[in-house]
C-alpha cells in the first residue's frame, strides 16, 4: 500500500505542530491545517508536510479543505487537535463571547471537519487502506470539572460526548475513534490565548511544577495510538504529568518519597 496520509488540525503551533513533525518522521504524508499561513509555511519548509490554511469555524473554509483533500489523494486518518480556552471566570461572570468561541473551536469545528472528512476516510478504506482513524484531542477538563473551568469544561465535556457518540454511530465500520485527553501541557500559546496575551498569568500555572507534559509527549501518544494494529482501539487515553493528580491537584517542587 502507498504511504498513508493524515490530516492534523491546529497544526501551526504546540501539540499540532509536534504531531505533524512526528508523523512525518514516521513516514506519513501529512496535511497540516491552521489559520496562520506564515506558521504553516515554516512548518512545511521544516518537515516537508503539505499544509492548508483554513479557519475551521467557517464552513466555507472546511468545505474548501475537503475539496482540496479529495483532489490530492486519499485520507487515512484525521487528528482533530484545534481547540483552546478563554478565561477562568465563574459561570455567573463568564463572557458569553468567550463561551461561544470555546464552543465554536472545541465542538462545532470538530463536528464540521469530521462530517466533511468522513466520506474521504471511507474512500481511503475502499481504495485499499483497510481501516481509518479519527483522533480527537480533548482535555482532562472534559472529564473533571474545576473552579474557573466553566465554559472550557462545558466545551470539552461536549467534545468528549460527541466522540463517544461517534464511536457508537460508526460501530461496524473499520474506523477507529480515539480520544486523547491531556492534562497540564506546557506550550507557548495555550495560556496566552486563555489570558488574552498576559504572559505572567499564562505561565504562572507552570511555576515550580516538575516536568509538565510537552507538546512532543502528547504527539507521541497520538501517533502511537494511530499506529497500533488496526484491530486495537485505544478509546480514551488520559495523559498527565506525574506531578498532576487532578486538574487542580498539582505538586510543586521536587517529587520526593514520603516517610512512612
């Protein structure tokens, strides 16, 4: 069979960019998708990946992505990675605009892309691939609520539920539906988006935390899940640093053995 092709959204930075790099190292054809054309161009020059500029909250952009992919070859895997958080406000005080943005990017964009690409994934199976994969990157925020989580918890809980329902709907087809739910991942942009560019707030969460996850840690988990034997489905993978027992239970300082 020819080289397999994977589509990775949110590819311009963080987990998405790391996932593109690792898939390329493993010999995959990759199409990285994001809004920022300059970042995508740099990623293409670095990795040899194909790229497509799109705002996944805009249906016309998603349709254009679908048409481009259909014209340029089969699709064997989709990684729904684009997402983000805004604010740590209470439910009462939270901004409706922030909530709407979080639902658009974390839920509706995943639905748009999945709907658009499922026919292409099925076509890839029929052309000889034998199977296909849909990976959605959610968060532990989609499984455990926490103070200040409000809109982000709600959006990621919805993304988790959508992934569970999709797996039920696709039962009987050779399409694996995989959810990756990371905990604390130290990247350059997640906190900056959440706190409107306030770097002090963005990086305070990582202060004195021993070894938070890196984007590369999560990318390794994504690629490994897709490269398992086709009959093995890792339905849900929760990945956290050892220092994080729960969303708000985080050890700071050196990890040491307690005295009995």
